[in-house]
C-alpha cells in the first residue's frame, strides 16, 4: 500500500509547532499536526528519533516484533542510518 502525503508551505516567520499548519492526504482531507501525532509507549524513547526537522517513529520497535528496525542484530544500525539520512536532509 502506497501512501501519498501532501503538505502546505510555511510562511516566513511561522512556527513549525503552529497548529494552523495543515497536512493533506491523497484524498484532500486536511489534518493538523496534533491529529497526526503518534503516541509513544510510556517511558520508551527508542521508538522515536528526532532527526533535524523530522521526528521519526519506528513502529517495529514499538511493537517489539524482532523484525525490521527491532531486529536484534541489524535493527539499531538500520535505525541509526535512517535517522542520519533525515538529519542530513534537514541541513539542505
């Protein structure tokens, strides 16, 4: 399943935390940032990565399914690589 996301340009001087900023899905339905916020498990910080302008959520870690980013051998290195990519994108 492919997900298409559409955003809105941010006027100069606006805050990224401004709740008036909207994101749109492929059907044109608008959502505020608060509506899109993903709740994290109580006390767990390993499922979230703050990478520059991005806050990444790793569902594999939250579900603890031992696959993908929660893989016991490769998971942490894969998460670190993805976080670095988005950190680098924020600096462009």
